[in-house]
């Protein structure tokens, strides 16, 4: 993850955008104690789809079923 200040981001905005698009690596832009994150459109769309699926009951049920099939419970006290 790339981190920069708002001042440096302003100076090199085209370079940062080009890099995010090319590498899909987000840029954290610090602005005092707060900040923002620049992500590629592809990454944003993937995050939005994931949030949509997780926020739906069908998506939550599907995820829970998948987790139950892929996880094995282990009693660590018995080891």
C-alpha cells in the first residue's frame, strides 16, 4: 500500500492514478489525522459487489454454508 500526503498527492495526482490503475495497489492519502484511500475502479467494483453479497440474506446464508463445509472444529484443550 502506498502512503502519501495531500500536498504530494496534489503535485503528482496523474502519476498516483496511473499507478493505482496499473498495479491495483491502493493509495492512502493522509490529511492530518484523517485521510482517504484511492482505489482503482476495478477494485471499487469488486468491493461493492462483495458488500452487496454480504449484506443480502442469500449471500450471508451461502457464505455460512461454505464456511461450515470448509472448516474443521478443533478442541485445542484436548491437544
